[in-house]
C-alpha cells in the first residue's frame, strides 16, 4: 500500500495567495530534466481529509480544501517551509485521494 505525504490548506489560499502553480511547474520541469516520474499531485477536495484520523484537521481547514500529495516526504517538508501556512501529514491508501 503506497505511503502518501501531503500539504493541505484551503483551495483559495493555495491557488490565490501562494505561488503553488509556479512551484509545481518548476518541480515538474526539474523532474523532466532528470527523466524522473512525477510523484506529486494537486488535488481539490481530497477524500482522505474525511478519514477519522483527520477529523481535527478537517475542522481547521476552510472549505473547500486543496492538497499537494506526494510520495516524497522531503518535498512535502520543503513545501511546509516554503509556503508556511499549510498543515502536513501522511496516510497509506490504495487510492491517491
């Protein structure tokens, strides 16, 4: 079962306030230059936030939520430092969301 890491905040914050599109575009170009498979996704209304273990987190995130999900824990930690006002965590699941 894959282990996913995430940075989550309100969609408005990630799309309108922070340069997430630019960050993800740069990361995509970096991966392409090294012929590396993309291991991150931008997801709106992620389903994992409804899991019981994220009950408290769901209450704190204004609706609608959005998340950057990755298989790379270091990337998510870097995002937390770069963006700041996001919550980070992880989950295991057969599906991405």
